[in-house]
DNA sequence: ACCCTCCCAATGGCCATGTG
DNA sequence: CACATGGCCATTGGGAGGGT
């Protein structure tokens, strides 16, 4: 990924991963979705669980109003489902294995819950983790999402990638061939043939865009060979203005919205309204403390290798009971209580299963008794059945039975029930 | 709710001019 | 001459607003 230049300076030759993945031309909304999903992935995630995005967040990601939001979501996810990525997994590069998959493996809109769900194919995991690079927080992803055009987005990724490497090799700049940059940005042959165009339409807008909307800013110098610009050298710095920037969706209600987002996305509390209610009722700080405790509790349970029944349930409990750092007794109590609830549920289920089996057995016994009846006995039984129909006022079934006898469907169904009732019990 | 029109910003191409 | 630069223009697509 990094090769030594003759002069000894470092060249970020390419982000092999991205090139080898043949990152296809994703549309802006598709890129936004992917980036947003990347921010949700945790390194520790074993399999890619479905990732939930609230409608509010989706608005931020895709931009625009809520009216045609689902249509745009549909369009973007359909694109992601269709587009094939081929990439060489660096861990398996030796055997030349090429993985082929699509960006996301399923996308669903969950009616009534105010959120949508996306799922990645697990094959993609190493690729996405590599891609994830340095933007790990919701805030950063949001900032990226604000970037309007996809050249800006890709340059931002490039800068962040180099910024990450700088932590390791202390590089101060990244120098790339113009041709590489064009390839990286997937600019078609013939477009921006002149550097001037490339600069005025790609580099400068990206510079402006990134400085205005994200946590970094960059600058570049043109390195010429003769009169032709051969290479671009990027330098970068932290964007100090970023802290004061208004992030989309947060501007109206301070930090509260993000708390709702945490409730919805991390703890799966839905619908959106419920999360809002919780924030309004208990307040930001209360919930923050409670959720921290809930996280610790969940981690503890998971460490013990136990399954967490309902993350949302624990969060709700934590909020409603006001878990605070010093009140670990509650936590223990809750744990015990929760265990009891689970035990009870299991016992109930077993009981139900048992009853079900018993019922089936009785029905089978009844049917065999019915089938082994002699002619006369059966006639008498059917007469009884008819009487029962009259008694219960079941005129529709009665009519059918009188017309055609025991026919598949309603009549047979009623007869089976009757048989079960009359012959199922031990005589 | 749907369609139409207008406006604006983004985009990409062309051209005149400047410069080593 | 070859290329950079900046201005200009046509096209496109999304959003807002108004009419049916």
C-alpha cells in the first residue's frame, strides 16, 4: 500500500483494498448508506447483525423530505443489492482467491417501527473493516454524509486513510500520481482531460466541501514535470471549526436527538416516538447515566457467555429505575429478576408444548376409534354429529352436510373436532 | 394526490487568454 | 507550442410552488 519513493519520501501509492475491490461507481445515496453502515460496524461484531437506522437518521443520510424517503431508500438499497464487488482478500491473496459479493444482502422497511434494517454479507466483513478505516463515530459518519458529491467523499476517505497511517509512520503528506487519483475517483477517460477542469471541478470543490463539513481539512500542491501537472501532494490538518459545526438533525434540539438515536439504534427501542418520550420524561443526563450502566451490565452478561434476552428491555429498565454508577445492587436484583422471568418463560413454553402433544395424542386416538367403527355404529355417530350441528345452530355446515355428506373442508373439520371431543377421552 | 412549471445548483464541455 | 486558467454556456436533476 505504501512504497518508498526514490527520494526517500513516502508515496501513498494506492489504497489497494479499494482498488482491488473495484469499488464500483456507487451513487451518492448508496455511498452514504454504506458509509453510515460502516460507522455502525464494530470491530468485535462476530456476524453482521441487521443494522437499524431510524427514519430520522435516514432523512439525514439521504437528505430531503420524508415524503419520498422510502422511494429513495428503495432505490439506493436496490442499487446496493445489485452491484457486485470483486475483491481479493489480502489474507487469502496467496491462493488468488477472489471474493464476489454485493454491498448489502438484505434491506427491509419495518412497518410501524420508524426504522429500516440493512444487512451486510459476512464475506464482506474484512473488506468493510478495512474500509471503515478511521471514521468510527456517528458524528464523523454524519459529517461525511453531508458531503454532496462523491468526489468529495472519496477524497475525504483518502485523507482519512492517510491521516490514519500518519499515526503509524508520521507522514506529513501524501503524494499521488494524477493518473492514480483519477482512477481512484473513477473519473472516466476523457472527462476533465485538462487539469484545470479537474482542479476547478473536483479538487477545489472537494477542498471547500470537506473544510466546511467534516473534521479534517486538506490542501494540495501541484507537482509538475515540465509544464504538465504530474503529481498532487496532499497535506491535511484537523478542522478546528468542526466542533462548532451544526450537525444535521441535531441543530434543533441540542444533544437530545443523538440520545434518541442511541436509544433507537444501539438499544433497538422503537418506535421512534417511544425513544422521544423517554428522553422527554427522564432527561438527557439521567438517560446517559442509565445507558452507561446498561452497557456495562450487558457487557458483563455477554462476558459470562450468556445471551442477552432484550437489550432494549434492559435499557428501558435502566432508565425507568434510574440506574446510576453506585447502585449496582439494582443491577444484581435485576439480573436475578431477569433470570426468573426467563425460567418462567421456558417453563411455560414447555408446558404449552406438553399440552399440545397431549392434545394431538388424544385426537389421534379419537380418529382411530372413529375409523375402526362398524357401519351401524358410524351411522349412529354421524347422526349424533348432525344433531350437534343442529343444537349449536351451525346452519352452514349442516346444509353442506345434508347436501353432500362428509366433504373435505368445513364439514370434515367440524367432524374432526366433534370426534376429538366425543371419542378422545377415555371411556 | 398528482402533475406541471419554474428556479437553482451542479456538472461537464468549449473557448479565449495567459504563460513557461 | 503545449498546457493552465478562468469565463461562459448547455444540460440535467432536484426542490419549491401553484394549479387541477
